[in-house]
C-alpha cells in the first residue's frame, strides 16, 4: 500500500506537536518553511525501515541489471533456444547439475 507523506508548516512543530509526532510514527513527514519544502521528520523506526527498504530495492535493481545484461550477452552469443522443449531440457540439465532435479514419484 502506498503511504503518502504528510506535509506540515514549520509552525506546526510548536502548535501541533502531538499530531506531528503521531504522523512521524506512521511515516515520513515533510516540514515546509514559507511554503517550500525545508525538512523531513520521522521516527527512528520509520527511518530505519525506510533505509532497509531502500537498500533492498537498490539490491533488487542491481541484480535485475545483472540478469538482463547476462541475458543480452547470451542472446548476442547465440546461447538461447527457440524450441520450448529444448529450453525445458536445458533447464532440467542445469537443475540436475546443481542437485535440484525434480523427484519423480
């Protein structure tokens, strides 16, 4: 679920402390000064969770880039199959070599 950041004017830091702190427990709060973005405010837990999520997303993006580059290299080098049965056989051979073959039963 997308959680949108709440926006408060800098004056809310004095007049609406409870509301601001509650919002910071739930997500990142943006503080404006003279109508322009000036600061961000959040709880320690939100901060650490946001850092963790950002790191996971960056790692996923890097891994995806690696996989796509390897796929492009495979196609450029002719390492691909156009026949689905041949592709499945190649996959099974790789799985078997890794000790991951499906058990028949």
